[in-house]
C-alpha cells in the first residue's frame, strides 16, 4: 500500500529587539575567534548570543539556498524587518554575499569579519576536524599534513571555488572579505583577533561605533570560549614541526600583500607562541 509520509523540520529561533537598527552578521574562517567576538557583542550591546543564529546548512539548509542571491537577500531582509537581535554567525566565503541579487554588502545588515593568525587557526582547526565523527575534512595525524592537504568533505560547503590546500583556502577566505570590506566600509568591518584580544575595550568601542550602538561606560570582557565547540586537547607539535608549519604557511601566503600586512610576524621568523613547546 502506498502512502505519504511527513518529516517535520525543527524550527530555528532568534531574539528580536526594537532597539536593533540592523541585524549583525559575524563572519570568519573556522576557528578564528568567532564566538569571542559574538560573546563580546552580547556583553556590551542589545545584540544577543542566546540564541545566536547559525547561518549554515543546519538549521537553514532545508529551505534556504545559500548559492542563490535572491534567497539570501530575502532571508536577511526578513531578519531586518523582524528586528533580529540574535547575532548571525557565518563561515561562508565573501562571494556568497557579493552576489548582485543579494545586495547584502549595501544592506540590510551590518557585517563584522574577524581574522586570526593562520598558525593558531590551523592548529585549532586540525583538532576540530579530527574530533568530528563525520567527514568534515582531511584527517591526517600531523598538523603539517593537514595544512598542506586539499579541502574535502563538509568543509567544502563554505567555499565558492576549489583550493589546492587548506592554507590557500584560508588565504582566499581572508583576502576575499578584506577586499570587500575595503569596497564597502559602511557595511563591512574587518577585525583582527589579536586586536580584540590585546586591546579589547578599544576594539569593542570601534566595533560598536560601526554598528551604531552606544558603548557602555565599562566594556566587559566575556568568556571567549562560551558556546564554542570544545574538543579534547591534542599534543602540541614539536618545535621543528612548528617551524615547518610556519614555512608552509609563508610559502603559500607570502606573495599576498594583504596577508603580509595583516600578519607581518609570520614572515619575520616563528612567533614565540609557535615555539612555546
């Protein structure tokens, strides 16, 4: 006997607040301090991180086409119309937001992109991919083999085009957003993780000004790891492997002026953290 079956899709939830002038999207490459920035915004403004809205295949993939600009434009316009106060988190590359039909770089949202030193990103990302029970990406034992591997598995969903290694994937992600932020400074703000970490109050005031929010009298520093995916600690690479990882990063990124400007320490010898043992 034939019959129809129904599969109920779990709804997604977000907070609303009439004080919010525009939704804010926090974008980044994976493991770049995304939640540190999200938590900082939630501590010091009317934006919320509980719940935050994960702009990803789960929970939105059942009804949202990330590759269709009109779909993206409609989605973010609805968030704007409903005064979405939940911070939107995204790891998608810049071209997903540049689509002429989407018009996301000129409204109706504000976008803050956070970038982190690629050495730290890759160490953390290697542990994350190893932790997942599914095929998120390549899973070599050593970090050096990870950073020089080609992207594969579920991580491909965030890419606009193929990359030969995870380092070139990271470089394309960062430079794509950097260039778009330079082109649309009223709607996209570029933030370095190091600045947010070392000069938290000053950097938060800059971000809040960009968002049109009044900074509180006392900027609060949040728990940077709140709501991040926690993975079991992995053995730190040896000093020699750290040197080789840094060399691989430099070889793939050294010719790019943007990367050299953002991270000059990568090309002036290994950072002390890399050799901390």
